[in-house]
C-alpha cells in the first residue's frame, strides 16, 4: 500500500518499499507493521465431565461473518495488551476477565477486499483467562452470540488460522497444567 503524502508534513513521498516509507522532507519513518490484537481464551471446567470448555463468539461482521471466533479485538494506539483485552471483552460480552495470562502469540491476516495484503497482517496476543460464570453474558458490539464449547469438540467453522492454532495450543497448555 503506497501512501502519496507524509502524515507529518504533507510532503509528497518519494521513498517507499513494502515495509517502510521515508519522507525526504522531514525524515519521518512510517513502518508498515502487523496490527496488534488481543484475544481471550476464556475457560471453565465442566463439573460433570471434568473437561475444559472455552467461550467462543459468533462474528457479526466480515471477515468471517457467521464464524466462531475467540473474543477480543484490535488494540488502540498505545494501549497495553491486557487493558485492550479487558476493554474488548467488556464491549463484546459485558463481563470482566480474571487471571489473564499471556500464553500464545502469532502473526495472522485480517483479510479484507478493501485493503492490500501487506496491510492485513495482525500480531495476535492470546491470553487464557476466566470470567464470573454467574454473570449473564451479552452479545454486543460486533458479535451475535456466545457459546461454551468443549475444548476438544470445537465447531468446524472457526475464524482465522491464528485462532485455530491458539486453541490447539490452549488444549496442550491446559493438559499439561492439570
């Protein structure tokens, strides 16, 4: 994605490659980097079966509209990952998270037709955490519903490759921490 003008001084850009834009007038360096996200792998243990369950949300927007997703979203500029995670979960589900533990990170893509591939990369930071299970969950913001799934019986229509890998890592992580 080539920007034509510097966002700092407005000069026409004459140096650009896939990763870096340099303004020859003011020297501003703009790096094309992966956009940071935070995702909550919210877990609980099913009391009868003693198996782990994970809370997934159904996407109400593209990409992957109608697919199951790990709740979370994009971090705001300068926002700490755990703060962004708490904000996103409060916005989407109306609950607070407890005991967040960063355990998995991966670069993924947020594919959209209106942006070029080089601008679609995300750095996904996944946290295992818990919520107060007595609180009634809401489906707000950009989700249409939420549902608990056994971690070893996930739906086939999962969004994003990074989510699939994070859930596989969560299964391994929880199996070794019991």
